[in-house]
C-alpha cells in the first residue's frame, strides 16, 4: 500500500520537516505507519512516535478528526487522574511524498502494545495482578475520555493499549541506529519493514549480529535497564509447549495508556454506525440499537478476559457479516446464560436475528450455556474462589443492557479490582 493515496515511503535516517530523525518502525495500522523519531530541536520531548497517515482525502479527513479529538483530550482537564492514561499528541503537520500529502501526528513515545505482551506470553495470558493493574488504568483513562471529554473510543482492544517504557531503553535503540549510520552501514530492508517490538525477522537478527561484529561489538541479548516482562506473563502450560522467550521491555510496575483515537467519536456526533473490531464489539452495536460510552466498557470486559487467559472471550466465526453476527450472538447467549427478551427486541437488526426472544434458525438445543465462572474453572483451571469475583467483574462489563452496564467510574469500584492490592 505504498502507492498514491497510501502510506508515505520512509527510510531509516530520514529527517522529516528538518526536525524528526527517523530511527525505527514502531507499528502500523489501516491508516498509518508509526515511527520512532528523535526530535532534533531543543524544545519538546527528545523522542516521539510519529504517526504518518495515508494520503488519500478519506484518510486525511479521518486524521483531521483524530487531531480534533486529541486536542480535546489534551486541553479539557490535564489534572484529571485519567489524563495520564491517554496517549497525548505533541504536534501535527503535513508531509509531502510522491504518494501525496500526508498528515503527521507526533505523539508521546510509548512501548509495545498489550497485543505484543500477549504474543510474548504465547497467548497463555498475563498474571492476574498485572491484568488488574492494566484494566484499572484503562478504566481510569476511560473515565477521563467519557466523563470529561465526552468521547467514545470505539476501538478498545489489546493493540491499542500501549505500555510505557523507560526512556533509557528508547535511547539505546536510537543509539544503536546512530552508531550504524556513523559507520556508514547500509541497513537491510528488513529494518524498515519490521517493527521494533517484534523483531521476529531472523534476517534482521542475522544482520544485526553481522553489523555488530563488524563494529567490534556483540549484540547484547539484554540491556542494563531491561525490565522483564517475564514477571508478567503466565506460564500456564499449553499444547505441551513450555519453551518461552523471556521478553525484555516491561517494568513489572506496568503503566499503560490508551492510544489510537483514529476511530473515536463524540458522544453527540458519531462518524459511523458500525464501530469496534469484531471480537470486542458490544451487543447493542451488533443489534443496531445505537451506542454510547457503554460500548467501550463492553470491549474492556472482553479484553480483561483475554489478558487473563490469553484467549478471546468471543471469537465468532463466519465468512459473511450475517453469519459472523449470528455466531457472535450465540457465543454471547452461551456465555451470559441467555439474553433478556426486551434486549432481543431492540435495535434495527433485531428482527433479522431474533424471533420470540430466541435466535432464529438456531435450535435452543444447539446452545450450550457455559458461564464465565465455569469457563475459568473448567477450561483455564482457575480456583473457584478466584473465578467467582473475576467472573462477577466481567459480567458487570459485558452486561447486555447498556443502561445497566457498569460505567467506567463504577467499574473502578468493583471489588475484584479493589481486592488486588494495586
Ligand atoms: P492506526 O489508526 O493506523 O491503527 P495506531 O494509532 O493504532 O494507528 O498506531 C499503529 C501502531 O503504532 C500501534 O498499534 C502501536 O503499535 C504503534 N504506536 C502508535 N502510537 C504509538 C506511540 N505513541 N508510541 C509507540 N508506538 C505507537
Ligand atoms: Mg490502531
């Protein structure tokens, strides 16, 4: 998608707008690529994440909305406790490439996402006290977005929650790239294509080793300030696999922030009917029943389960939207032990899916009620006494009726969150 209207072609070492020197790729999404950059100016933060959007008018319009939302979160109330759990914008400007005009947004620099953390756990999940710390901060960020900024995020999921890393760690990554450039080392393409937190490209490791030996250094497998994520991940055995690569970047005193306001909207001005990534999509959105802040809370519930178990709470199958929706509704029905009749009758889509309070074309015998508490005990081997409060917490977040669902503030007072000493 590096074409007209698409991503901006970037090379490591490029200096953008005479200010930002590109060091490594941090990530990418449907709209953008994101780069670790060193700020060559005296003022402002030393390192930033530079989000460079695709250039087609549609993407520019989305970027402009994102900027307005980011400006709102930056200015409404910086003293609010949840302010520091939202990734903040530093600056914004335009860049020109052969593919067109790209909107660039510089953001405070963060580390890997919770998806990276889950991958690092080999999808076994994260230790429960860390899940608790993470979810607490996500909810605190949402109290700020919802109650102060009147913004619905609409895309809460692991890849949009970023973990804070020490600046010393960022400095080492950038330092290594600077040494390479001083020595005139030509970097292989894999440096541009691979993301810094995954680096699973074995070519890249090989070239790293080669370059390092050429300059008489050894690639260190760990850095002095490394903070080991291994404390956070769960070593639950799965598929008889016990091998595990200890990750290297996360402080056990984990701090997170909510990122990616690229799909966010105002509570009184929605941009789209269909929101959220499938697995994290709230019941009312599937039903076409309108949505507000509670849609984000549903996603938090899905994410909390996933962080704790390594597996998604709802992962519907189906090749068409219709079949995926039906599968999704079956899964919700089975997990919650049914859906109240009045909920099955609300929303523009309700008649497509339900008749007389039951899922159309799905014989009731095909549904197997398997509530969260029992899933935790039977499938994930939790102790019943641990499963009860966690399942209670999750059920307050994936409550089918958005009006009864916990708000972010209410969820923060939940006894499961409170019981973990954080
Ligand atoms: P998109 O709107 O295209 O999905 P995101 O804002 O989600 O873009 O950014 C894409 C990826 O880039 C993220 O999943 C994350 O890995 C990385 N990223 C985004 N913002 C930052 C940041 N401030 N610091 C570090 N990495 C970031
Ligand atoms: Mg994203």
